[in-house]
């Protein structure tokens, strides 16, 4: 009986010692530094005034808050896509770090979250003070990445992808910079094409009722008012392009009778847009600018077949049908 008690006590002691060693190892490695549902980093997104993102290839982007908007100070202070940045700030603020997957410098390199080897290095500032500083590493799954706070050893998994933290300024540019607010316009003129808004409809000036192709007029309006800015061009390189006749030029008249003139000039594999109401020279894709160079008045007119089909068909008078003559009964001769 005594031997049995001693045996059970020895087993319990071994279990306790093993558990103590396990906990000590976890504690020294830092893998239990925070519970799995803890926030990756605590900060107030509304107080962030500067965001800096660097990539391993040397690319870097800085976004700065100006009033309620965000700008790209290193790109001629062009407006940035604020909504896109607000999403990134919110996702990082709400990110739960989960259990640490590693805590050694070698592991940080393996997950690409090391100081010298990373996918993204992200810094959020309040004024001149950096309040968030972390490294975003390789993908940990769909829309997830490994991450490590600067100065810490633990590598964790957060629901933020590298695509949401691009280090390319063009990715953060407000693509709507070249847009014209159609509701705020009453006329657009391009060469011999004059489009005028009447109530909610747009008409092709000089076209008789039914002569304009409404679908083509609508497409033309889209092409003129919804150009997408792909980047910002250095004024020093863009200005000489407009010393000669532009490839395309059109004028939009606003509801208050003020006018905006937009000119496009070819540069390398793209076009450059200069608007009279902006100091920026915007990069426009060849496919979009090319559509404008092809706009012709004749293409906005209904084709002859379409006009003919739109006209109400006139009933065709058919000749009267003569009354059917009664057939004489066939007399059958009686058999003789």
C-alpha cells in the first residue's frame, strides 16, 4: 500500500515538474506574452496624421492628413484616396493578434517581418510622434499576413494583406481627380459635338427629334466625364507637351456658367490631362484618351436603318378580296 502511494506521488511530482518546465519555456520564449484575443496594437485611428509605408524594394509612400482629407505631399500634394486609407487604419486598430507563431530573429526573417527583410514597414504618426510601428510579412492566408511590432520578437498573424498597404504612390492617388460632376454641368463641347442638358436628359445640339442615338450620346458623356487618373506627371516634363495643339480638347460649362477646359497630350505610352481648374498634370491611360480622339458627331447620330425602324410602320392597304363564286353542282349522269 505504501509503495502504491509513493508511486502515485512520484507521478504527480513528475507531472508538476514537466508543467513547470513547459510554462517556463513558454514564458522565456515570449509566446504567451498576450492572450490570443488581444489587440495587435492599441491606438486611435482618428488621431493619426501621417502614414508611412515602405517596401523591401525601396519604394516608399507618405500620406498626410490635411483638414479632413489626405494628400500625397511628395507627389505635388495630390489628393489621396482617403477611404482606402481609413480602411487600413481601422483594420489595424481592430486586428486581434492571435497566438504568436514564432519569437526568434531567425523566424522573423523566415516570415519576412525582420528589420532587414520584410514585405512592408508601416508607421502611423500623431504629429511627429510614431505611435504605431510594425512590419508586415508574408501572406498567412486569404487577406492575412504575418506581422511583428518594431522592438518586439513575437511574430503574429493579423487580418491585413500587403495589397492593403501598398508602397506605390499611384495606388493611393484619388482616381476621381479627372472626373467631372455631370449633375453640375449643363453643356459639354468637343469640336463639332455639343451636348446640352435639358432637365435630366442630354441632347445633341442640332439633331432633330429621333436623329440622335441616345445610347451613343450617353456613352460619349461617360467618356468625357469619367476619366481615371492613373498618376501625377512632373509639371517640368508635362508643360512642353502643351506648347503645341493637344490631341484632344473639350470644354465643360457648369451650372453657374463657369467653364472648365480639359486638354490631353500624348506622352510615351500614356496621355497627360491638364484641366484649367487644377494645377496638377494627370496621367490618363491610352485606351481612355484614345476613345476621346475617336469621338465624332456622326457616330452619335442614329443610322438610317435605326431611324427607319423607329418610325411607326404605315398600314398597307390590301386589295379587296372578290366574293367567292358559287360552284355549280356536278351533275352525275345516271348509269344507262
